[in-house]
C-alpha cells in the first residue's frame, strides 16, 4: 500500500507587498482581501534556481523525518514547468546531485502546473508499484517569478514562489483513494507563456474552475458511493481567493469544509495543495480529504485521500 507519509515545504523569505502592488494598478485593500486572498506574495532570491527550492523542501522533509535517510530514497520526481535555466537537463537530476542522493535513485520531471500535485501522486504511486520501490519523494517547485511580467496586473498580483516535498512510502498516513483526471487543450491559450512571459485570461480560468471542479470531485466520490456530506475536508488548488470562495459557495453547507489558506505566499501553483495538507491534514481528525487541482493545459485532477489504518 503506497501513500503519503509526510510533507514539508519551503517558502522563500522574499516578500512582495501585495496591497502596495495592487494600489499601483488602482485596486484597494478590500480587493486584495476579497479577490486575491493574500496581502503578500513570496518570491525567491535572484540567485535561487528551481532546483534550490527543491533541495530546501527535501531538506526540510528529512529534518522532519529523521528515520528517512538519503540512501533510502529510490526515486525523486519534480513537478515543474519552470525548471532550471532553459529546462534541459531535467530539474530532478540537478536536485539529485545537489542533495547528494544516491545515483541508483530514479529522477524525472512531470511537466504540469496547478493540477500537477494530484497527477504527480498517482504517477509516482504507479511507478513505485511497477518498479517495486519502497520510498520516494515527490517535489513541487514552479517559481512563476521567473516568467512574471510585473506590469501585468492579471498575473503579478496572484503568484508566489514555494516548493514542497512529499514522502511516498509503503507505510503511509494517507492512502491514495479513487482519482479522476481530465484535460482540454482548447483552453491552452488561457494560461500560457509567450515571449518569455506568463499570460492568463483570468475570466476564462475562473469560469472553468467554478463550473468544472465540483462535478469532477463528485465523480471521485461516486466510485465509493459517497456524497459531499461524507467528506471531512476539501483541499482545492489555491488559485485565488475568489476562485476558492466561488467553489465553496456552490457547495452550499459543505462549503465550510473547503480549506482556504495561501500562507502569505499567494498562488504557488502545484505547491498549494500539499501546503494545505502539510498544515492541516496531519494534525487534524480527518478520516478523508478531497483534493482538486486545476489550471494550465487546461488540466484538472481530483482525488480522495483516506486515512490509513496503522
């Protein structure tokens, strides 16, 4: 049984004052709180590369779990679309060397954005099962500051830098339950990089998320004959305060189960869901947690985590 044993994160110390930034675009503090959901955005140091964020997250995971040794790690998977330098070689190989992981560890990247954590969990689970691996680490690190146009109010007010590391093992705290995935390249132009800068059609992304995600999560629950009433917590990708609030509102009474927390970092892409899990899933009394990541592609992935019987 392969699942999640532990999660750790790394948020760079650099901060952007999002209230001041919003005011430069004619937006007030109420807009920041109600629509964006965070008054600060995290930003990596100029000298930090994506692999450096990966290393810091893995080091925090190892410090948190002294029973996990570097020599025990048999695979390192990095979810990113903004890797080191020009993207070749793969960031996981660079992180492997910086960490001093043994060369027998498999290393590969998964090129997905905001849905990437959910995809990554199941990609790595399948890989571990196929190869007979016992311990692996899934890293998310997608620093959008590398592709940000600070004059574009649609993007610069939302995205922050962070990384997470998830220990996947045969002795988990959380089992990976049913999952569903989807993609629609017809919406590719809504979130894309052109001429080195990230561009987003915020209205289209908002409409996509607010209409698509609840039915998709219900498909996951249908596999176990569950309803939203049976769910203990809902961890959505923290795209913006407005998107999270819109989905929560559509859930009616079950909207109170939606966890909303950007940790003063902003939309950290594939790192937002594991950061929620790190801070809420292990200390709480949840027996299950419903996840859903959605964004660039367009792509989406939803899954149910089940607390393991240990």
